[in-house]
């Protein structure tokens, strides 16, 4: 396929981002005017938070970050390999921080994190909850940037449509999983390779659930596990706010590493799960809770079957925390 070829893909995605940024920049006053009118009507009719104008501003800031990152990635592409990789890690952190702070400012979000002191030292394997189209920013913010850890990511292949993630992500030791691949062993081998050779400044991050949470997915994925029974079925039957983990990728990382695991849970970003959720305006002014905790390697079983049970119990802890009664706005 055309998009499977890196050169062909980038010949489409890079110009597209530049053109869209140019068009949005040129039309920004007009777009903001339209957005403000839409927000005024929404406020009168349904008392919804201003979203049209916020979306225009965030889109422009996001595209600006994309264009600047593409320029920076191109500028360092001529450097020696190790120097190029080191700078790209820094650029990745800066780009993620730009996107994170833009989102926080535009949508008036308050982030409250606990357990930051449990992240270091590296090397670590980070297991993160996945419930939003933007929660990839959280490991970058609270693990990588806060602790100077060079994170390697296991992400879905579809994200390669973002040229910054494509160019920068493929320059670094990351893996973009093809969820439609019939060669499962090759995918697992690539994930194992990420866990190999981690140093005292490295970490690797994966979403054990494999996809974003939704209630429909939870019901669909939990049902066969309950019928299967055992520890896995018992743990999954109690999940309310998370999806059952897909153990393959996590177990592949644990096979090739001997480091501790850091769990990254969050609640409140469900309002960013889909474009429709964002448009509702419910997220504006929200508080997002983030919790990190460390699991010592000696607490993780050695056998594969016991590790599966351990992972499902661990995710029950994540679910318990996510499902707690939340703050009042």
C-alpha cells in the first residue's frame, strides 16, 4: 500500500501539514470569527462551553508545533548518527511538551500528579492506561521530561500519518505495531528488541490494553474472559473503567528486561476519547488526575502464566483507582 512506504507516505503527509498550517494561518481571523459565533449560539441554546474557537486555536498551535518540529528534524538529519539520535530525543520531549501545554492552556485543564518520585531510577518498563486520543502526552510529560529518561514507545501504526511521529519516531528506537499483521511473531520480536539493552537513562512504554477504552469495548472484551474463568476471568469481571490487558506485548518486554515496572494511570481524559467527546465541551475546565507507582521486579512472577495473572490483577488496581469517586469541579 502507498502509505506503507515511508517515502511515499511522507511525500503526502509533510506537504499536507505545511499546506493546512498555511491555510489555517491565513484564515485565522475568519475562522476565529466563525468559531466565536458558533460558541455564542451554543452558549445561548445549550449553555455549552466555548469549543469552536478553542478548537481553532488548538489546531493552529498544534500545526505550528508540527511545522517547527519538522524543520528541526530536517536540520539535525545531517548530523552523525548518535548525535542525531540524542538531539531527536530532546526534540521529541520539546514537541510533546508544546502539545501538552497547548492542550492544557486552550482547554483550561488542571493536571494533578502523584507518585512522581517513584518513576526514577531507570531503566523501567512503563505500563500506561489508554483512554484518550492524547494520553500519549502523559508518559512524555511525567516520565521522560520530568526525569530525563529516554523513552522508547510501542505505538499503533496508524499514528504514522502524523509526520513528526513518523520521522522522529522512526529515527528513534520505537515500534509502530501493525494491528492487522498476520505475522504476530515478527511484531513480538520487534517489541522484545525495544526492551533489549536498556541503560540507566532508558525506558520503554506500552499500552497493555492495546486500544482506547470505551464501554462497548469493555463489555465485548470482558465477556469471553469471564467464560474462560480462572484468575483472568475473575479480575476482568470486575473491570469498570479499563479494558482487559492484552498480555503479548507486555510479556515480550518482560522477557527481555530485568527492570522495574512503572504504572501510569489517569482519569479525566475520557473527554478526549473522540472528536465528538471534545466537541461536547465537557472537558473544559476539568481536572485530570495522574497517578504513578512502581512495581519492583522481584514482585513480578517468572513464569508466563503467572505473569498473565499478575498483569490482570495489576490492571484491577488501575481500575479501582480510576473508578473511585472523582473530584467535584
